[in-house]
């Protein structure tokens, strides 16, 4: 009985509580109840919605809620933007039947946009931008026929814009940039007659722009930059006569710029850059009389700049850079009085810079770099009052720099590098006190650095490499608190480097190489704690490597090579953990190699050759697994065996251990060095068989010469059945007699072969030009395709492999004769001794010949690469930009296989020819080593080529057996 009574009382209490709740909520209308549902899905950490009280009669006083003024007020606006709200958007929001405006922007709302949004039939403006919404735009959005503004930008939306998008007949503004939208634009977009703004940049949309876009007759702004749209730009854009902004940059549009765009007479901004557009700039573009900003850069446009460009009288910015434009800069550009920016850099323009450009008084940024412009810098540039960025580098300009430059303008950036300018540095370049970058490197400037430059407080980078500037190190530079780079290499500075260098506290790059600086390096460099690159190579510096360098913990590139540094290598160098390049070769350093250098885990190049280092090679160097460019320990006094740990350097491309006193075997672990392209073990005391791997078995004999105990591979067999030692007295006498004969023959052959090379190269160029013309015709007016094949077809000038090899050998013999003074120079175990005898002390002629030979060897190596690969010396930029880089890149990706050879020679069935070509390729790689000191002499090159030919069975003899080659 008590249980029944208890149950009865519990039911009565529940009824009373429920009735109490109903009584208290009956005053809140339905809109309020729907809003409470919305709040239940939202986290309001800052309490913006704390006055959303369920006991109110209506929500009309709640934060962010606006109601009508009717007898029965209804919610028409919900504005909760920038309230730090998170959570999700409840479908209940569309229970507000009079809702016309929703703004939830700049919050942290997530999840999907509810498909029930299509039930908000009165909605006119919806702002969901700058949240975390994901998923796709619901197809039900098409039901909102009254919607005029839809903004969903800066979210994580994916999927494609639904085809129902075209049903938004009232839509005027659609903003959806910075999402993850995919797929094409719906063809139904052409139904949106009221659309004025369409912005969907920075997504992943694909496909072509539908031609139906021409139906958006009221479109003013169309932007889809940073997507993956392709195909041609629709000519139907020409129907949009109200268009002011067409923003299509950074897509994959191809084809030509449609001339129909000239019908968009209201156009103010045309941004088509960073696409794959080709052909000429249409002259009709000159009809866009209201155009202010014209950006066509980074495409494949060719032809000349149309003179009609001068009709753009309201233009302020024109950028045609990074194309293939030819011809001269039209003087008509100078008719645009308001022009502030003109970028034409990285094209193929020639001729002189129009002097009329000096009349553009509003010009503030001018960049004509990387062209083929000639003549002087117009004197009018020094009088342009608003000019602050002037870049003319990498042209063929000559004459002097206008000496009043900077006096009447407030220059920030001046870059005239890589030209043929003469005269002195303009003294007033920093007169306005704003100059941050002055780059005049690689010219023929002379005289001292003007006082106004060395005291320029705003200076950040001073780059004067490769001129004829004289004087001592300008100590006043070290008072410039913003200075991060001093580059004075390749000039004629002299005297000591002062301790004041320590005051350059923010210095990151210091290049003083190839000057006449002398005395010891001051220990004050320990204050340069931000230094990243330090190059003082090729000077007359003496004494110890200063211990202060150990405080420069950020150093990545350190080059002390070709000086007179002496004493031990500081073991503390191993604590510079950021080092990527360490070059201390060709000094007078002694003692052992510090094992601590094995701690430099980021090192990619280690050059220590040409010193007086002794002791054993520390096995710790095998820990330098990032070494890629080179490990050079040659021309020292190192003893002991080669540590097998060096076999761990699997990325290494060049290894030089020659001219030491090393003993024992070449470690079998070297078979792991799959990236190795060149190595040299010559002139040691090594013994035993060469490792049985193709890399060593096919290597040139000169890589092992001077090691009487080595055998196998290119050397005599290890079973003792070989012929007599090639270094016996009889062979030496024979070699001496033959050497005299070679000298005489080389004189004749060299001269004839050099003439032959000129003739051959002429026909190569001619054939290449014919191929280029054919390629241009096939593109049907498109951008000219740079041919990567240098040789003409076989039906043109026949160049089979024997012919090419004969050319190569003849050129090598000719160059060997030209440098005979050094061919006959006696062998030396120490490169530093050679430098002392033939460098600074010997006559200047001898030193010049030595340097010239190294340069000739590199150029010769490039020619060898052309002969073997059949490719042009300049490759497309995406393949490295030059043949040497292309070859090294190919080997890294594919190893050294037959695919690198000129495929048109059809020699794959002749293994003898293929092996011969591969052997010559290796010679070419050695000749194009990054460091001139790693390149062989011309005598060694000739020896390697002759040896390769003999090993292949005198393959050039087939030249005379082939009637087609006679």
C-alpha cells in the first residue's frame, strides 16, 4: 500500500513540475524557442549570449537579435559575428520564418552547413565566413531565390559548387575564397543575371571556365586566382561590358589572350599572371582606356610589346616580366604619365633603354633586369623624384652610372649587377637615407667606395663583388647597425682586415674573397654571432685560423681556402653544427685532421686538399653522411690506411685522396658509394685489387696511377701475368720520345681541330635554328619551344660518334698545346708548393695561364657533355638551366645509365661504342667539377681520352671505315 501511495505522489510531483515549466515558458514565442535551440549547439565562452533568457516573452531584446515592429514581432536578423562562438549551426535557425539576415562570421563554428538552410525561404544575406565549416555547400542552397549575398570564405568547405547554384536568381555577391572547393564551375552560372561579384580564389577548382559566363551581364568583379583551372580563357568575357576586375592569376590557363577582352571597356585590373598563356600580347588591349593595373607576368608570351600599350593613359602598374618577349622597349610606354611600376625583367628584349623613360615623374619601381639591353643608363633616371626601386641587372649595359643618382630621389633598392658598366660608384646613392640594397657586382667599376656609401645608416646589403675597386677595408661599414651583408670579393682591396669588423653585429654574409687582404685574421670575428656565410678565400691571410670563429655558431658556409693559414686545424671547428660547406684547402695547415669534424652532420662539402696535413684519415669522417659535393683530402702527407667507414658516404659525388702516403687496400665498402661520379687515388702507396664494382672497374687509369701495388680493373691483372711495369726505364724513355712527338703533332692537330670545331659548331647552331623554326611552326603561333637538342637531324650534317670523338680529342690536344707551359711542369706532391712556385711568386703570365687552363677545361667539359648527350648547353629552367646541372640531376635520379646518351645515334646495339661514350662522359664530369682545383690538366684529359679509345678498341678507326663520314 505504501508503494502505491509513493508512486502516486511521484506522479503528482512530476505533473506539478511540468505544469510549472509550461506556465513559465508559455510567454516565450516560437522564434525564441528556435533561438534557444540554436544556443544549445553553441559554446559561448565569453558570455555574449547570457541575456538569452527563456523567461522572456520574446527574444527581441537578446544580443544579436533584431525583430520587426509589428503587433506580433518576429525575428528578421541574427547578427552574432566576432563573438568567439564555437560549436555547430543548428537546423532550427530556419524555424525563424521571417529571417532575412544571418551573420555568424568571424567565429569558430564548425561541422557542415545544414541542408535545412534551404528552408530559410526569406533569407537575403548569409554570412558564414571566417569559421571552420567543412563539408560541401548543400545543394538545397538553390532554394533561396531571394538570397542576394552569400559569403562562405575562409572556411574548410570542400566538394564542388552545386549545379543548383544557378537557381539563385537574386544573387548579387558570392564570396568563397580560401576553402578546399573542388571540381568545375557549374554551367548554370550563366543564369545569374544579377551577379556582380564572384570571388572563389585559393581553392582547388578544376576544369575550364564555362562559356556561359558571358550570360552574367551585370558582372563587375570575377576572381578565381590560385586554383587549377585550365583550358583557354573564354572569349565570352568580352560580353561583360561592366567588368572592372578580371583576376585569373596562378591557374593553368593556356592558349592566347583573347582579343575580345578589349570590349570590356570598364576594365581597371587585368591579372592573368602565372599561367601558361602563349602568343603575342594583343594590340587591342590598348583600347582599355580605364585600365590601371595590367599583370601578364610569368607566362609564355612572345612577340614584341605592342606600341598600343601607350594608349593606356590611366595605367599605374604594368608587369610583363618572366615571359619570352622580344624586340625593343617601345617608347610609347612613356606616354603613360601616371605609371608608377614597370616590370619587364626576364624576357629577351634588346636595344637601348628609351631615354624617354626618364620623363615618367611618377615612376617609383622599374625593373628591366635579365634581358639583352645595351647602351647607357639614361641620365634622366637620376632626376625621377619618386624612384625608389631601380633594377637593371643581367643586361649588357655600358657607360658610367649617372653620378647624381640618389640626389633627387629616395632610393631603397639599386641593382645594376652583371653588366659592363665602368666609372665610379655614384656618391649620392644614399643621399635620401633610405638605401637598403646596393648591388653593383660584376661590372668594371673602379676607385674607392664613396664616403656616402660606407656611412649609409639604412644599408642592409652592400654587394660589390667582381669589380676593380681599390682601397683598404672600409671600417666605417661596421658602424652600420642594419648591415647584414658585405660582399667585396673579386676586387683589388688590400691591407689587413681591421678588428673593427667585430662591430658588424648583425652581419650574416661576409665575402672578401679574391682580393689582396693580408696579415692575420682578427679574433674580433668572435662577435659576428649571426654570421651564416664567411668567404675570405684567395687572399694573403696568414697565421692561425682564429679561435674566435668558433663563436659563430650559425655558420653554414666557411671558405678559408687559398691563403697562407698555418698551424693546426682547430678541433673546435667540429662544434659548428650548422656548417654545410667547409673549405680550407690550399693553405699551409699542418698536424692531423681533427676527429671532431665528424660531428658536422650537415656538411655537404669538405675541401682540405693542398696542405701539410699528416697522420691518418680519422674514421669519424664516415659519419658525414650528408656529404654530397666533395670530400677532398688530396695533396697532403696523410698516412695509414683508408678507413672503411668512408663507405658510408652514400651521397658523395667526388672523392679525392690522391697525392698522399696512404697504404693498404681500397676498402671493399666503397662499393656502397653509388652516387660517386669521380674519385682519385693516384700517387699513394696503395696495394691489392681494385674493388670489383663497375664504378672502379671502368674508371680511368689516371685515377690509380702512382700506386705500384694496385691491380685489376684498368690496371694489370692481379695474377702477375701482366706486361712489365709501365714505369720501367725503357717505357720512360719511350714516353719521353713520344712526348716530344706529341708536342709537335699537337701543334698541328690542335690548330686544325680548333678550326674544325668552329665549323662544326656553326653547323650545329644552324641545325638547331632550323629545328627551332620547325618547333615554332608546330605550335601554331604559340610560344616558341626551346629545343633541347643541339645537333641537327642526321639528314643534315652527319655527326656520328666517331666523328664527335675525333672532334673532342682534337680540341683537347689543341688546348693542351696552348697551355704547354704547364703541361711540362714537373709533378708535385703538394698543390700548395705548386701555388707557391707558379702562383704569387712566378711571373704573372704563368699564373694567368694556369687559371685560364682551368677555365678552358670547364668549357671543354661542357662541349664533351654536348657531344655525348646531344643536348644544348642551356636547358629549360625546370631541368636546371644548364647542361652541367642537368647531367648531375639526371645521374642522381637515374644513376649513370645509357639513357643519358644521345638517343638519335642508335648505338645501343654496339656495347663497345656505348661503353666508350660512357667513359668520355665520365671525363666530361671530371672536367666540370665545381671547384677548379678538382679539374684535371689538359694533359690528363688527353691521356684519359686516348686510354678510353684504346680500351674501346680504337673506335675512331671506324670513322675511316664509314663512307658517309668521308
